[in-house]
């Protein structure tokens, strides 16, 4: 049965989140032309916009949960229809009604884990710093140069813990005075916000902000572009401002300041994947490429879609927590692009991208043909 959310409520929520722009849409369809979903299935942001304008949104449909918030259609839209903000506003209505289609149901468990343990992975809060055992990583104290905030996936996920370890090793070698918050660190809340759960986002953000202030944090180093985005662009909504730097930018600085010396050859063909929240959402394209170019022996080649045109891995907007059937995964297409240009290593710097590419590598059966690496793992091998 189709549930039509009341017209007034949809419009109110959309207005509240800056999405009044829906009615500016003149149905040109450019959004659909650039949306990566249309490489794999039929999906129409234009239709969602049209339906919302007339209060006809079917909140039980999976369609409004598809957008990965990749940022491609807002970049193209001639009428500045804020598709991401407005799409999230629709999800907020569904969340308030408690209506989740089957593919979206895991989000309920994830919200519970975020509230209870501060991470989406149903892991224990007390084990958050276990990745750092034996690595001479200190607890952050006021006056240290930088707080390292690895985020949830690098703290718990077996594949991504290797990235946190590589980062800590690099920072130690460069003589950076850094610390971590361990069990006091919470999920940044970026992705749960994009699923429409504003209450859980606010809870996580407020707790993190209090912890940062109580511990005298001024500068935060992050591994995830999602943490970067929310700390830099969304936490200021709470009247706070911290200096935020992504690891790819920090590596660039450390190398240029002569604190990090790259001494070993890395004789492989590499391609850089721009994560949506590093590139399109925050304009960081050059630093990771400059870092890679400084490695002796490394050959850097671009994929057909790069920088502003980068192809989304499919993990943003909370999609990392939803099941995407084989044949509908953008990460498969991206991996094929990397293999297509002869890359031996697909390098990026985002936990969602790495998770999706590693999955694609298994299901596409490209075997040993290509490695998936975080930029820190390549630097670790080059020092
Ligand atoms: S690109 Fe903008 S104006 Fe064109 S259909 Fe999409 S939302 Fe509407
Ligand atoms: S933001 Fe990206 S995934 Fe979402 S509708 Fe636009 S192009 Fe598609």
C-alpha cells in the first residue's frame, strides 16, 4: 500500500533543511543524466523532486534511500535545487514515522549501536583503541600538536585497522606530537545524519564537541573524508570551530616541511580515486596526487572519470550500511576503470571506498590483478 506523507509536513521539513529549492526544479533531467545509479538501474532524482514538490512522496519506497549524496547532480543542476539536503529531509520524515523498506532496515540496529557504543559496527566502546596496542600511541592531552581521530572503521574493521596502524607509524616516524581519544571518541555522525536520523547525529556531535573542548583539542587529523566533512562543515552549526586536516593534506605538509623523507622505490602503476567527500564536497584534489608524485618509481595515471567527475564508490549517504545487489554496485564499475587503465594499485583515502573496492575485488574476480590501498599504506612502504 502506498503511503503518501502529508503535503504540509513534507514541505515544512524540506523548508527547515534549506530544501525549499525543490520548487525551482524545471524538470530538465540533467541530474538523472549524471547520476551514477543510471549506469546500473533506472533511477530518477528528477522524479523524486517532482513528487516531493506536490507532496506525493511514497515514504515506503526504496527510491528515496538510493542517493549516495555523491554531489554530482548538485554540481550540474542549473536551478540550484539542493537535491542532497532535500533528499535527506525526506528521509527524516520516514525516520520520524519509523518507516524503513527492507534494504534500509539495518539502519535501526546501527542507530542503536551508535547510541549505545558510539560506533555503527556493534563493537564495544572499551575496545576502540585496541588497534593502537604496542604502537607507542599516547592518549591525547592538551598542548599536543594534533589529535588523531581515526574514526569507527579504522578503529574496528580488520582491513581498515591496517590504515590506522600505518598512520600512527608515519606520525611517529615524522616526530609528530599526537594523541588519540580512544574510548572517549564517538562516531562523527556524518553518515547517520544523511540517513535522516538527526537526533542521533546531534547526540554524537554534542558528545564529541564536549570531549574536544574538555580535552583542549584545537587541531584534528582525520583519516575519513566523512569525519572531515562533518567536523569542518557541520559541527560549526553548534557554534564551535576546530582546525581539521585530512591525512592526505597532512602527508603533503609533512613531506614539504622535510619531516617525512621518502627513501624507498615504489615501482608500481597507481591510480588515485577521489572520494566524493574529499573531492567534490571539499575540493581536495591536488594534495594526494602531489604526495603520490613524490614517491620514486611510482607511475600515477588518471582514470577516465577523475577529480570533479570522479565516480562514486556507492558508500555515502548511509548506503555503506545497506545491501546493494551485485550488478548495481558503482564500485564494480570504478574497479573496472582502474583495471582498464592498467593500474596495479587503486589508491584512495576513505574507509567506505576501501571497503567497497575490496568487496568488488572479491566479487569481480580480478584476483591478484589489482591491489586496493590507502595512501598511508603506500607512504609506509616508501619510507
Ligand atoms: S538538474 Fe535540477 S532543475 Fe534539472 S531536473 Fe534535476 S533537480 Fe530539476
Ligand atoms: S547526489 Fe549523486 S547519487 Fe544522489 S541523486 Fe545526485 S547524482 Fe545521484
